[in-house]
C-alpha cells in the first residue's frame, strides 16, 4: 500500500465475502469451484491485511441462512471448512495471527467442532492480528443469544434491569473485548449487511465493490482503505 504511513489504518475490518458462486458461473464451473478459489483468497488477503497493521479482522464465512442452500453446495462448503481447519493448525503461525471462531458451532458435525476447538487452542497465545471467522453466524442470533444470557443472569442474581447498559450487551456478544469494526467491506456488488455484525456495525463505514470474492486482492483492499480515509466519521456529532 503506497504511503501507508500517511493513512489511518482501520483497527477492525469486517468483510462479507460474496460472489464465489457467481465467479464460478461466469466461467461455466460448479459453484463449489468458486468456494475453493474463495478459500485461497481468504488465506492470502488475511496475511496481507495483517501486514497492513489491522488489529482485528472478521470474515463472514457461513451464515445461519446458508443452510438453506442446495445440499450439494452445503456439503462442498463443509468439505472446504474441514480442509481449511486442518491447514489452519499450521497456517498463520509465522504471521502470529490468532484465530477465533464466532457463531453457533453446535450445528456442525463433531469432527468440525473438534477441529475448531483445536485450531483456537493452537493459536491462543499468538500476539498478532485477531482473526474472527464467522461460521453459522447471524447478527440477529448473536443479539438474541446475548439478551438471553443477560436475562438469565438478571433472574439469577437479582440484577436491576434498569441498570443494564450497552456495555452489558457488548460483553455478551461473540466479539466481547474487541473494538467495533471501523470498516465493513462487501464484495460482489451488493449493498446490504445481510445479518452481519448488526450491533457492532452501528458506526462502521461501509464499502461495496463489484469485485467478486475470488478476485479480491491486495490492490482491492488498498482501494477500500483509501476510500475509508476520505470519509468523515462524526459518530452522530457535527
């Protein structure tokens, strides 16, 4: 990234990785091939974003709604997840990237859950960028889970409901302890959050690109950061 030292690098970036299926369709290939190429982009762009100085990166890999896709495509995605998780036991070690999974992992097969847990354990002491991989994740489900936890604690401890603060909710989200995203990027040309980080994205800058996810590279990320630096972030002020 040119003149990177003169730019403000967002502390937390979220990416909605969209367009794998369309990328494959344009080439007359099965959608599963698009997901395979998208997984390669996932690895390369994660390393680049870490080198740029971003402290937290959240990638939307599989939503709670993605289970509605054709069974063949879901099975192909699970196969890719398994291979990624096996690779991730050694991936990002040299980059010192800490890997964390957010979402309801209970819906996955036991071997995938075991690999998720092992991947987090292997990476827990790393000191570099925090990588959040959102799998079986939905923003509404995340808020609902946080509210249920808060209600249970209020019932059991006698907490005065009127004393509940925004911070009390934030501490019960999957991203507890992390800053809210400064920048959310969506590839594939769509202009919506699609149930991604609904609570955390309240003041995030949104950047959409027509580039399909398998084609999203370092230059495309640089364009997003350059655009981010043109924005005036007032957080509701003047």
